C-alpha cells in the first residue's frame, strides 16, 4: 500500500524530536511540532509536517536562530514592538500574541507589530490563542513575493494571509485565508507530488494561465478577486512589513530557495475584548444569534449544509484526531531520512488503503 496512517500524538513526538536534534529547546520543539500537526489535522497539509525539512535545514545551517533572544519594547501601554531575533516564526508569533493578550486583558484592546521573524505556519494557531482567552483577534503576516500587484507582471507581494477570529457559543468564527486565490504552499505541494493545479490559480513565467504546478512556481500566483485581493495583500504588507520595520515590497526572503539569508518576515496582531461595547452578556447572545442565522440559511444547490468560517477545518481535525492522519508513504521518506541522520528511532506506520487527508 502507498499510504500510511499515523496517530497525531505519534507524529507530534516525532516532529519534536527532530526539532530538538537541531538545537531547538524541548518546550519550543514541542510547541512548534504541535502547530505543524494542527495544520495537518485541519486539512492544511501544505503548512504541516511537509515543511519540516525546510525548517530543519535552515536551523541546522544557522540561517534561523535557536533559541532566539526575543525582545519586546512597549511602544504604548496597549502596544508592543517585538524583535524576533530571527527565530522560528512559530515561537516569535506565539510570544507576540501572548504579549498582546496580556495587554488586551488589561486595557481592552492591544496591538503587536513584529519584525525579524520567519514563516509562522497557519494564522489559525495564533487566532486560537486569542479565542482560548475569550478574545477576538486579527492576525496578519507578509510573505515572500509570489503575486504581482494588480496591473503588474512581476512578483512583488506575498500571498499575505489574513486571519480573523471572534469567540461566541459553540462555534467561534475563525477565518484564515491567503489574499491569493490559493496559498502558494498548495502549489508547491502539488509540484512535489507531480500533480496539476486548477485553472485560475496561477500564471507561468510568460504570463499565461497554467495548470502545471512547476511552471506556476516560476510565474505568479493570482490574487483573490483580482484587484481586490491585490489591494488586501498590499494592506497586509503595509501593516506587517512597513509598520513593524520588517522586510516589505518584495524583500521578504524565500525560505524554500534562499539558504543564505534570514527572511525578516513581519507580523501584525490586534486583540480585543469583544464585550467591550455592550452590556454584560449581550455580546454572547448576539453572536449566538448570528451563528444560528447562518446555519439556518437555506442551502444552495450542491451544498449539504451551511457552515461558519473555521467549522470545516474543525470538523476535519475532529475526524483526524479520531482516525489518524493519512499520508502518502513517500511524504514521510524525507522525514525518516532526517531521523536516521540524527539517530532518532525510525517511525513505523500502519499501511492503509485510504486516500491521504486533503491538501
């Protein structure tokens, strides 16, 4: 069989051991591993353990610092400026969000601008931090150039994701999306798998539509909604890069191809108490009503149900935690190669006749 199943906890321990082997302190190694596996659980396989080899290589070569000496400067009582010291983006972003949460709990609202960081995985991880504290949040990050600005033909903007979360009832709202038609990691994963991509995802290096994932990597990813997606990506770059002091406007390093210099990724976080403006209890009642109205919306043809943002990923994670994560066997070969290099016990996986979890 060409597919295998692995329990999430087993995969987390394995990933943590690999991070520890390249010098990441044990608590941080475990935290980053959990973030990567969470991406896999939520069905965002392009941002899960498939990215481990790149992180390991950059850490081993000293391109990413471990452990970083993260510096937090209070720019105002409810605002912090965070220097990530070129650490793993996961560690830097978690610290910045914690700083913002502490101040939001004290002042009602807080912002954190981050520079000198690296790729931080899925924004949902940091949105969940805020939700766990009962807070609403916005998470932004810039990324290496992958999209042209609207009307241009050279990559200048990253896929620059936007994350928004609002607590409330049994189903908090959680939106985590790229400002491109698709996250570039999905194209890279398709290229690695030798798969085609849908029309409308990207242009090749000659500016022509393509379904060839490798050609798409040499060209540009298309913005979500044309000029609107381009505008959103530009605003994310301004807030994450320009405001924070990080790289911007095409300067963010590409972690997958540039093994000579740091990325200097910028992040921007805003956190606030959602009940700030209303009498006690009103917010929760109103949010529950909004979710009820969404779920009660008549279904369009082709839809089995109407879900709130974040619910499909939460449902996927629930199933994967119960049944395990299914991988193509070849996806784990490189990870086992790293394990052998560091003398870590090679992983034994159960073969299954099931398709891998979705991209």
